C-alpha cells in the first residue's frame, strides 16, 4: 500500500468552477474571478483587501517589500520554519533576527521576541506552525508599543483562531498559501490580506512588474510577475465556503491518531489545545523522545519502506548552508534543532481514507 503524506480533496464543485472559467475564456490573471476570490477570502480574515499571487513565498516577498523593509532593517522571525520567511527578508538586504519555538506548542517564544527588539527592528513576522496559533495578540501589543509593523504568515493556519480573532486578522499585513497540502488549495497560489489602502496598492503593483499607471511599459521599481491565474482563483473561490468544515475534518483525522497513539511513551503527540486556542492540525506531528534509538530520519525511512509518506519538521533556518556566512549560523536554538532531528509528520491530508489511516497507525505501533 502507498499512503501519500497529503492527498487533497478536489470535488465536483471545484472542477465545475474551473470548467466554467475555461468556458468563459478567462484563463490568465485578467477577468472577474480573481477579484471575486480576493474579496471572499479577505472577508474570512476580517480584512478589507485581498491580493492574490502565485504562491505563499511570493506573498511573503511582496508583503515585506511593501512595508519598505530594506538594508539596515531587522525583522524578527522564528528559525524553525521554511526558508521562504527568512529569504524574503534577506533578498531585500535586511537581517532576519531569529527566535526559537516553544515545545510542545510549536509556537514562537514571545518573551524572546520582546528581548530581541532593537532600534533597527522594522517588523515582527509571526509564523503559525503545524496547526497551532502563535500569540499574535502579544505580538500586536509589542508592535504597537515599539512602532513596528506586524506580519502574520498564516500558510498553515487558514481558518484557525488565535484567542477570539482569526489568524491573520491581528496584523498590518498577512500572507497565506494555497499549495496542495493546505486547508484550501489552488495547486499553487497565495494571498496577501490587509486593511491599509497604501499597502494594498503596493502589493498589487509588486505582483505585476510595477507597471506604471500612465505608461504601461515604464517601470520605476523592480518587482515580480507573481500573478495568480483565473483557473487557480476559480478553484479557490469554490473552496472558501468550506474552510470551517475542512478544519473540523482535519481535527477528526488527528483525533483518530491521538486516540491510537496515546499510550506510546516513546512519542510526543501534538497538543490538542494551547493558550491561544484549538489545534488545527495542518500536520500531524510526532516527536521521538530522547531515549528512542532512532532519529526522525531513520524512522521516516522505515515508514517509507512500508509505503507511508512522511516529512521531517523544518530544518532550522539559522543553520541553512546558504546562511553559513551569517552570524546566526553560529548561534544555537535548541528546540528548533531538536525538532528537526527528532520530529516528523505523517499522512494527514483531507483525502486520507479510514483504511489508509488504520494502516498508518498499525505500522507505526509495530515499528515503535
């Protein structure tokens, strides 16, 4: 049996939505469906404006550039995340200032964030990881107190609450990903949301090569072609109304795993609820305890031999070879480093069948 680490749900409504867009002749970024997706999605995050783009990485790069981040600036960001978060900062000549994660919550340590604010800090980039919400409420108060911008990367937190607000609603600007392993998907694709008109205008310009409004092929700034196609937007628009139902399905899948693994003392399971709210289980994470003989790489290889897809947790950004000339490369962030060594996630896609999940459970119990 082969069980992929993620299988998305693509239903007839999604297919019909894309087919209708094809039949109407809208396939590029032009046409009404992109704007419709932007508007509908922004409302789910309680922001006024949405700017659809080609990926979550594109959303981060545009968002950070729109805030005027540049040489000499610092942006605080977790190290235990995907490189896109730091890359978007360093591409602009700014410096990522790393903080560690808290375990087993997988959230940014806000006491460390506060300690690392300096006169050079321009923004705090809160990243919500693996289905738990980092404390955006605390980050908002820190940003306000120090005159900083707040950015939320909600790629793994679509529909997730942080206290009494939805993730992404605390920030000046927030970013989302619609890659195939996200709660709603357009295959590839991303979204920027904000309620600040001048930020929205910059983001719209930066996703489309910064064309001049007066003279189309005249450019006063360098930016990107990071547009979303109408076909992607049609698929996204079809799924926006399903966010809550999909989140509940994720939790149902996770609860089945947790019930099966609760007595295995060699594993640390994801926590179902933390201070900020209920886990949305973007991924179902397992962390091998220190006294277990294998590390995550060895254990994942054994699972793959049984046909079960897995992924390691993120390699800490401060240890990435591309940053080996940076000061942070020589720093230590013990929790993020341990999570990469001993942590992984197992199939938890919305399309997993109960038979497949039973096979994953039985295999892991036998291996442990």
